[in-house]
C-alpha cells in the first residue's frame, strides 16, 4: 500500500575525501560514523557542512512525518568525530531541506532548499552556527530545488532542478545559472534545461573540481527517489554552452543494512564526505500518524 511506504534517511560521515570516492567509484568498505537515530518516523537527510576552529559543523534536514515540515539542525563533532552538540538552527513556516553551506569573502552562508516558499533564500550567519538572517540583496530567478553552487575561478555557477512542472520533472531536469558574485545578479543558462535524464539530473551534493573538470553528484531516480548517486562529469561549461557525461552509479553498500534502498547525497567537507542512505519502511503505524496529523491540521 502506498500510504504505508515511508522513506527513512540515515546520515553519516565517511572518513574519505569526495574526490577519492569518485576516483574509486564507490563507498564500499569505508569507515562511517552515523548520526544518532532521531526516533520513529523521523529522519536526518541532506547533510552539508564545514570545518571551523577544529570542529565539524554538519547541517542537515530534520524531518518528522507527524508534521511533514523539515527544519535545519546542526551537529558539532570534534576531529575524532565525537558528537559534541546538536540543536535546531533554522525553521520557517515552510519545508526546509538541502542546507548548502557557503563561505565567501569571510562570511558564512546557508542556502537551504525551500521551493514551497516560492523563492530561493540565502541566509548569512549572524552568530555561527545558530543565528541566521536573510540576505536581502540575494535574488535568484526561481525557487530552485537542491541548488548546488560552486565557484570556478571568478564566476559562480548554480546547478539545480526547476520548481515547476510535475514530480517527474523535478527528478529529471537540470538547470544552470551563473553570476559574477554570490548575491548576483544571476543569469539563467540559455540551454535550460541543460539535461533531461531521470538517472543523472537532480543534484545530490557538492560539485567538486577533480581531474581537471567539475563533477556534480546527481540522483538516480529511475527505480526510486534518491536510489543512487551518479557522478556527472561536466565537460563543457560556459554562459552559452553545457555538456556532461554520466558516470557509474554509487550505491549504498550491503553492510549499511537496512539502509540500502537509496543514497542521495555526497557532500564534500575537506577530508570527510557526508552521506545519507535510505530504508523504505512499510509499518502500519504510518496510518495512525497520518490520521493524527490530519486531525491536528483540521483543529487549527
């Protein structure tokens, strides 16, 4: 039954740089530190982060099926990957996910996905890591989904999925925009959508420069949403042109069981890589949770 299907994501830290994972073509056998289980019918997903003052600050979507509105939490680790602190840092009336962390000109920014708000909003750290303010001068052309920025030489590029159209479009179309500054103005690529492929279009992590080219982790959604990560090697990238080649899927290994039904983030943070893996639950308890959620909504 469809109502029983519940995707539960588990977030972890791999002790290996993303460039090495791309070179070896998989994550099998790598040491992984898993974040604490947040409890039944809750999950942590879309991890991004940075090292600061010898601490790893990992930001993730915290989701509860009881209200179905994601918020952003931070998890702080020491160099030995021991968890020191965890707390919520950003919530809005709408769903938040995919909290990309950006460092630019000595400022720290957070760029979460929030397409249900009708826009893409950039936040600046007022007091890192838990106080953020909206950057009023940031104006992106559309409410991008899973926006993944990267700076290449003196230009910013943004890879994202468009918010309009069907759910299938949101999993199979890749758009690109560029700007000279992080706050813009941003320009849509004239070739948008630059890619149509449910196997390798929706972004799934940090773009990295490796082997003389940019590689964008993308999600393979052919069998299930976020079923695997497909490295997309971008072979041509200019304000007028785009070309790319999809690599071999990277899947969740068997020893991550029961979280082997999907892998939809590979996020680079120096010498570690952040991941999330999925298990599909079909517990009948999901019916009771949905009924409780609907009753609360009607009461409001």
